[in-house]
């Protein structure tokens, strides 16, 4: 190779390297996520709640890049990534915007499919395997059953509840029950502090514009009236989960994802003309819970998924003052609060979490 060719080769390699570095600025790899503090900026005008995800108010708000999955102590199932966080307050509410990478939008947990290829019953559920940083996760029987009901994207944020103790907002110091339950496995803090936890679910809460608000304490959790819940499993019973319990009153003509209890009738397998691929939602919803169980549903949400970039953009907001003094944190100007995040991709069992970071008001 002559000298001229070597020069061209060197310049081409240098240009390619610069392009890779430039493109890497938007990547969620280990080069980013060095921030440890989110600054809540005060704004004079409340954002437009009709399109809060895209409100121009965010254009001039500082972005904190918080790394998740970098430390196995805080869970690292999906490996390293970065969640970009912005926060504002308008004197009445605090608003937090989260942006993170997710290769697929998963928002139909537990959906029943008729004559599904590979299904052993007339109706069966799709289970997306939660892919970890090394490949696919092999489910145990108990985990497989739970995953059928948790097939959706989830973001959780945990705040220290200001009651002292060593736990702070560190989810890694809480205990987790492995017993499959209709809702979250039980978390508790072993008497070393309390946690105010917001859980956003792409399938079960986002269609109603809310996240769930829990309060973890010694040996249990508080969540308002647990008998009044937004959703329940659509299964014959807790022990018989091989077919739906109810269907929409229009039968196979219903193609929606939200099955409200008032619109249901007992599931009928025969005389409905089911065709391969027909579906029935995996959950039955009770929207009245949004007002009758205000303690659990006082955190509002709006989210958008960008299929081209493969990213979620989510805003969560709540009153600065604690809606429920015994279960919620009051956010006060001039104060700082410890927090952690957990990112789940089509599962609640496996996730990548952040080390504790600071939210400064």
C-alpha cells in the first residue's frame, strides 16, 4: 500500500471514529450517567397537563443523567443504562420527567389469546421472556406464572420517608417476598426506615393517567384501602388460571385493551365463534377506585413511547404537600431527599436499579 493510500485510510478511520463518538452522546451506555443530583427548578406557570410530556417548559430545565444497573447491590439484571431526569415545581405540584431506553413497548399484561400457537388451552397468555444482559432468563414454575401477569414495562421511584433509620430510599435494603401475588410482591423495611414508593405501569395504570403510590414500612406496606383496587386478574379464580373469568358484553367483537367491570359478562367459550388470534384483556378494571382509594392513586402520569428511538418519555406529578400525612412525603423548598429508581422491561420480577441519588428542591 502506497503512502497516499495510507493517508486516506488513516483519515477515513479518524472520521469514522469521530462519528461513533458523536453518535455515542445519545447512547445509554456506561459512558453516561455520572450525575448524582436532580435539581427541582421553580416555574411561575403550571405546565399544560393536556400534553405535559411535550410542554415547552422542559426545554430549559436541567437534565440529570442517572446511571442504573451499574451496581449489582441495587440490581443489574438488564445491565447498565441511563435514565434522564428533569424536575420542576410550580408552588402547588412537583413534576418529574423520565426518559429511558426500551427496545419494545410492552403494555398488554396477561392478555388472553384464542388458539395461540404453542398454547395448551383454548385461551392462553403470552409470556415475554425478560432478556438479561447475558441472554434470556429461565423462569422457575412460580416465576413463570407470575410473569404471565406482569408482562408490561414499569418504572418505580422510591423516596426516603424522613423517619430516620438506615434504609433511606435504598430498595436494596428492603425485603422481597417470592410468593406470587395479584399485585406487587410484599416489600418491607425491617424497621430501619420507611419508603414512599411510586410505581408506574405501562399497561395497568398509564391508560388511567396514574401511578400507584405505596408506603413501605416495617414488615409490610400501606396503600390506602387495599379492597378498592383499580384492577384485578381476569382468571376463573386465584387457583384456576387456565381461562378468563369474564369477557366484554360484545364477545369477540371487542378488541380493546381496557375491560371495565361494568362492561363484562361471564366468559363463554362455546357459541361465540372465536377465531384464532382473538383476544380478551388479562385484567378487569374498576375506575371508581381512582376516587374512592385516593391514597393509592394520588400520583398522576402521562407517557409516550417513541418507536423510532425505542425510548419511553414519562412524567409523574403529585402535590408538594403530602396528600396523606401518614403515607406520603411532603416536599419542601430548600430541602433535599434521597431517591432510587428501578427500571423494568416487560417484567416486575427482574430489573436494573440506581444507586441512591439526591432530589434537591
